[in-house]
C-alpha cells in the first residue's frame, strides 16, 4: 500500500468531463437529498447512471427527486430508500430493501452526516449521535452490502472531512460519547476520523482477503451546503453563514471528489482526494497530503473490533 502524493489530474484537477457514459451502472448515495450528495446524484444521473438515494426524510427526498427530474428529464432512473443512519434497526431494514431492489452496486457513497451538534445527543442505540450517524451507521451499512458490492466488483467511497486531523486526533476509546467534556468540534472530528480510519482499514482487509471491492476516501473541502443548518449552535450557524460566502465553494464542486472516487480509474490506496487549494478547502480536485493519524493501524484495528461489537455485525473480513 503506497502513500505517495501524486497529482494525477493536472492544473484543472479532476472534473466530471472525464466521466463517460454510466449507462447500466448503479450508485447508492446516503444523505442525497441536499448538499454534496444531491449534486453527486445529479452528476451521476446526467451520465446515464441509476442512482438510489438512502435518505432520512421522505418529504425532502420527494422534493429532491422532483428537482432532479425537472432539471434532467423524467426519464432519469432515481429512487429513494428511507434510512436513519442513527438507528441500527433502520440501517438493517434499509439494507434489506436495497438488496431486494438492486442486483448490483457499482459504488456505495457514504456521504450522509451530521456535524458540530451543539449539545451532546445520544442515539437510540446509545451512541453520541455524530459517531452513531457518521461512523456506526455507515459501518453497518457497508458490512451488510459488502457481498453485493464484491459480486459487482464495486466500490465504497468514504466521505471524510479535513476535521479528521483537528480535534483530539484520536478515537477516545475510554469515553466514546464524550460524557466528559463534550464539545461539538471534538466529537465531530472524532466521527470523521473514525470514518476515514475505517475506510483505510477496509482497504487493508480487502487486500488481505483478495476481495473485489475498491475503497476510496475523499472530502468536499469547505462547501456551501445544509451541513450546519439543523445541528450547530446559533453562533456557529451565523459564523458559517457569513464565512462560507467568502471561503467556501459551491455544493456542486464539493460533490466532485466523491463522484471522482466512485467513477475514476487508477486511484491509489492509502490516499485522500479533495480540493487542493487554500489548505484543501477549495479548488482543483486531486490527491491531498494525508495526515498519518488516519493510517494508524493499531487504532483502526481496535475501532474495527469495537464497531463489530457495537453494531452486532458478523463480518468476517
Ligand atoms: N459542507 C462542508 O463544508 C463539508 C466539509 C467537510 C466534510 N463534509 C462532509 O460532506 C458530506 C456531505 O455533507 P453536506 O455538506 O452536503 O451536508 P448536507 O447538505 O447537510 O447533507 C448531509 C445529508 O446527510 C443526511 N443525513 C443527516 N443525518 C442523517 C441520518 N441520520 N440518516 C440519513 N441521512 C442523514 C441529511 O439528510 P436530512 O436532509 O434529512 O438532514 C443530508 O441529506 C458529509 O459527510 C460531511 O461530513 C462537508
């Protein structure tokens, strides 16, 4: 496994112009009714792919599907399965529904998330809710869909964040829920680090087991989406509303790294893809420098075992 920083896509970086026809391909995207997930759906559908959105809110999903049909035409193949990533039972039901709906999965894009939740909240399964939604929900979903993705020679795309190298820069195994000194930032950072560590651990396990699944890890930089709208403190919402006009890029540009990771050939393992300008917050999409914390194998192995236990998943990879 390499970790060489190589720029593959020249000055302009990766753009959706590189994608050919995606007719016959199926992409599954979590949290696709707004922001980067919605824009990723639009790009993939515009290339002829089938997209299955796995969204929490049925009304918002209906509106999103209507908007996509209005802009791309009634013929597009887009559907929706209800899932709450913050409830393991809901993830199991949704995974079954998906397996009944789609004979193949070319990529599962783990995009849905909540961020900077102002006050500690605990999911029905007992997890701090950012760790529950962003990591444990996706961990279980990936495990339940893995065999189908493997049969399809498909991919798993983990949507991370620059936050992985901020906060505590570790998994707080002794206090996963931040019962002691909860902060919105540290708990979000932990959840995104967990997702990324899981992605790299999956790469290593897939290689060792000689499976046919490619895993890629990316992030959208700083993008103007709904991310902080429901969850952040009033102060952080106002701050972001003002700052994002200056420092952030469009949600569409934020979608490019995940679409690239789902479709482009020749990407590397142990690599992170995202925007390359202004501390990787905006600009041309290519490989980013990866902080070594994300590749810590001891912590990742511990997180893997813990995630199996917490989700009661039987995944012998
Ligand atoms: N925007 C940025 O600057 C930025 C920076 C770093 C990383 N990211 C990452 O980019 C990804 C996309 O986020 P975004 O910025 O596009 O934000 P967004 O517009 O808020 O989209 C997030 C999506 O996740 C869904 N979601 C939230 N909780 C869920 C749950 N329990 N079950 C199922 N779906 C759920 C939301 O659905 P609802 O509509 O039901 O809430 C929404 O559709 C996330 O992984 C985020 O961490 C974003």
